[in-house]
C-alpha cells in the first residue's frame, strides 16, 4: 500500500512538473514577444521622431510667425488708434475753422450791408415816406407835421388841392440855423426843400393851410437822404 501511495505521489509530481514546465515555456515565449515588441516600438519611436521633427520645426516656425503677426497687429492697432485720434482732432479743428469762417462771412455781410447803406446815404439814394394823406380843412385852419431827419438830404413836397389859395410852409431848424419856405401851391404844386440833420429838440415842420376856403387836399412828402 505504501508503494502504491508513493507511486501516486511521484505521478502527481511528474504531472505538476510537466505543467510548470509548460507554463515556464509560455512565460518565456511571452517574454520574447514582449522584448520583440519593445524593440519594435523603440525602433519605430526613433523613426517617428525622425518623421515628426520637420513637423515640430514647422510648428515652431508657425508659432513664431503667429507671435510676430500678433505683435505687428498690436503695433498697427496702436498706430490706427493714434491716427484716428489725430483725424478726430483735425476734424474738430476743421469744424472750428468752418464756424469761424461762417462768423467772418456773417461779419463781412453785415459790414457790406453797412457800407451799402452808407453809400446809399452819401449818394442820397435812400428815402423815407413821411406823409401820404388826404386832408379836409375848413377855411383858416391848418395841418402841421413834425419830423426829425437823421441825415442831410432833401424833401420833395407834392400837393393837390381843391382850392387855388392853398399854401404850404416848410421850416427847418438845425444847430441854430433856420430855413423857411412859405409857398402858395394853388391847385397843384411841387417843390424841393433841403434839410440838415436836426439836433436834439429841433425838427422839420410842414404845414398846409388855407385862409380863405374850405379845402380838400392830398399831400405827399418824401425824405431823400
């Protein structure tokens, strides 16, 4: 029986030894395969590095160029901002100059109007209507108007009357000097009377009267200066 037991144990040992040897063989095979794979990977890694190196160089160059472009863009943006500021300042200056030109044009226009007005006064081309009326008068009554001329000139007096006895008196006082015209104009009359600028409180007096008849008359007086 002991022999039988020992024989069984030896058989088991031989069997397990065979299994272990098989496993070790598998391990050795896998180890070789792993070593081969590592060798392949190392070889291909070097090859990939060789292939990727130009790409890495291109990428580095592109990144450098992008950085340079970004710096140039920042510089150009600053230049554009400065130019926009200068343009804005110039536009403000132009606006101010246009406003000044407009103001000067207005002044020139005003001065030209003043010059034209003074030339008209010097050349007696201006006039003002003083009287344009129809008057009904009873005998012995009179109608009086008073004016204060600002410039030297003359007045034109025209009268139409229903009576031949109608008279017109024009009297001017200027700086102590007196000038009087008393004319019977009759049914129709016209005359010219010179005037000087009146000082304070001194006027040109125009009076129409008829001592004998009731009368209806029209009188027109124009002041030229």
